[in-house]
């Protein structure tokens, strides 16, 4: 077996998953916004269970989660790489970080809109039921 083929083995795949999980841990340990995303994710999951969301509603919610978490992970990676490539402040490095942070903001806004579209009518109905 060639050394390049090692990564295609089962143990190579497991090692890749371990590295990916370590990366998620690094993101959670180093990024305060990741904790906000985590708390939001947990809150939305519990709210979705409470409202007994349909399968299609859960699909939209999961898509929103994945979008935000992916944007946050890529933002974190870009920040780390930018810090290595440009340890001293450089305006273009700052622009790269700002654009990456903007991607997270766009994903979070999209997730909030999805949440409002799914949960908004459910909360309106809940308050109507409570008023009657």
C-alpha cells in the first residue's frame, strides 16, 4: 500500500473525523460567537420540539443551523490563517476578516428569517389561544 492510500482506509477516515471534531472544539473554545450560536441552537431545538414541528419545518431549521455553523467555522479558519499570514495589522487582512464575519452575519440573518417564518405564526396562535 502506498502512503497516499493510507488516508483512504477506515482508520484514516476515523482520524479525519477526529481532526474535524477537534476543529469544532477549537472553534467553541476560541470564539464567543460560537457559544451564542450554540445557545441559540439549543433554544430553537427545544422550541421546535415544544411546537412539534413538521418534518419539512425541521428541514428548514436544520438548514439554518448548518448555514450559520458552517459560516462560523469558515470565519474562524480565515481568522486563524489571516493571523498567521499577517501577524501585524494589514488593511487587506482586516478586510478579509471583515468579509468572513459578514458571511456569518448574513447566515445568521437568514436563519433568523427562517425562524420567524416558522415560529412566528405558532407564537401568534399560542398568544391567541392564551387570550381566549
